[in-house]
């Protein structure tokens, strides 16, 4: 028997959905339902962190109208969406979790936490001075909903926040990306939050990095290819810049890659979204979209 929805959570676990919603449940771990069960699926929500196994399923859904992700970025999904279907992402879902991680990476890098962790492993008590976030200038490149969440969390740290988006928004105090050449040299910390597009691929290239001040910190919680890895490695190897990376290019970062042991780099394995904040927000976001689809209302947002 076919169903209208293919969801990663049971409707009763999502809550607030019509009783008897015509849905199949597939979380990306078990076997995919057979083709006969998929032939009338119109709304497919990809299981979070299971895109690699979920994307081939799109081609088995002849009635597909909506591809819903539980991510903000959709660069890996869009090439698989068939003509006539709409792709919807989930901005806002990861604001809290990703902003928290960005603050964590900034503070850990500035205050030398990875260095002190290594000293702890050696049972060494070694007091040192390290930079504070207070009195620093933090440039947020890609000022959308996650950028706003990050700026709000940075406010109590007594630092100056410079906001940059693709286009200037003077009413919000947001600079345009065309001003980057003037803004980068004054930033102590640069946080990348841009989606991956043809325009943003290798946005942080050799020229971009060269404009950053000596000793500045680059934080990437966007997508790995926003940074030119070779250019970054050159700056790290020269010990002119530092970096905190939740995403890399390539990703996953393979064993033996020079980024693992480059000086001044802190790496986390793309964990900006997965935290305890994810599931309740994911269910609320999915509930809203399913109800819109059920009632024939416009879906929000599209890609």
C-alpha cells in the first residue's frame, strides 16, 4: 500500500498532525520501503545526516512534489530534485546549535583550549597568556538567521560585531560583500556562515586570507569548499593565521591530510547542527511544513 508522505519520524512522534496521516516512516538506517509503497509519495523529508543513502530514493518517487530537508544548506540535494518538484530547506532549525558551536570554537581557539588539553594529557601545569574575545572585532560573513543568532550570543562578550551579507542592508547595519576588502584587515575573527553557491565556492581564497590581519582567526561553520584549503594551509603553515573548522574540503577529512596537524587549527567533524537542540526544532519545522502541504498552503521556505 502506498502513502502520500515519506517521513523520518512517525506522525505521532512529531505531534500535532492529523490522525491517520497517510505516511510511511523511514529514518535512513533500515531498508527503503519497496517501490510499490513509494509510488504515490508526494512529500519526502530526507532523514537528517543520512543524505548519502536518501538521495537515491528521490529517483524512485514518481509522484514527488516536495523534497524537504532538515538542513539549512541544500547544495548536495538540489542536483537530485526532479523538474516539477520543489525543494525546501529548514532555515532557523540550526540557529541555536550552530551559533553555540561557533562561539565555542572562537573561545576555545582564542583561549588556547586545545593547547591546554594537550598539556593536561602530559600532566603539565603551565600558565600562559592568550587572547580574549573581549575587545576583539568579529566579522560575520553570511548574515542570515544563524548570523543573527551568533551576533546575539556574542553581544555579552564585549566584542565588536561586523555583519556582512551578499547585499548591504543599511537598516540592519549590514555591509555588502563588496566591502570585504576594506573590512577584513580590521577583523580579529572572521566567521563564515555563507551557503555554498558557485559565487561562494573558494570565497576565502588566497587573496581573501592575505587581507586578514596577522594572528587573525578564521572560523568556518558554513561549508568546506567556501575555503580554499590549499591557500589556508599555506597561511597556517606560515603561522600567520589560525583556524577553527567545523567543515572541511575534502569532507570527511581523510587520515593523513595535512589539515589534521597544521599549526593553529582546531577541527570538529561537522557537528554544528547535531545537538540536543536539534530534534524538538526539527519536529516543529516538519510539522509546520506537513500541515501547510495538507491544507494546500504555500510551503515556506523554498530554496
